[in-house]
């Protein structure tokens, strides 16, 4: 299966797959965290709507697999949303850090 690539900067909107449901977000930056040879990838996003504990305008750093492009979410009739994971976020200048990465509000 082909992996589709989406730029972090640009016109793409996404959904944050959270405990409160699928939250509308706009990806802003890819963050690569290297902690003792364990690499984790996060996406810094801006929340676009107030839903549950997430307020419009909040900036979050979420795991890249939880930031879903809109074209990878399907809503079959009479069923819950289905998420397709064959995607990758790309950033020409990702932030790299070896410091502790806070996984919540920035």
C-alpha cells in the first residue's frame, strides 16, 4: 500500500484522535525527539474548534500517528469513523530536540 505524504505547513487540516473524539486541528511543525537513541515524532498543532477540554487556539504537541489528515478519515453510513493509517507528515525543517518533550499544551 502506498504511503501518502502531507506537508506540515500548508493548507492541510487534520483531526486529532483524542479521548474527546476527532478534534479539528491545523498542523504547524514536525518535532523529532531523540532520547537515548529512541526517536519519537510529534506534530505541533493549533486547535480550530472548542471541543471538550480542548479550546480553540490552543497549541498542542501530539504523537504523529494521532494527527490524521482529513482524507484518511471515512464516515460510512450507520457506522463510526474509520481511520486509514497509510500517511506520513513531512516538514522540510523539522525541529529536533534531545530535551524532555512536553506532550501537552505548549
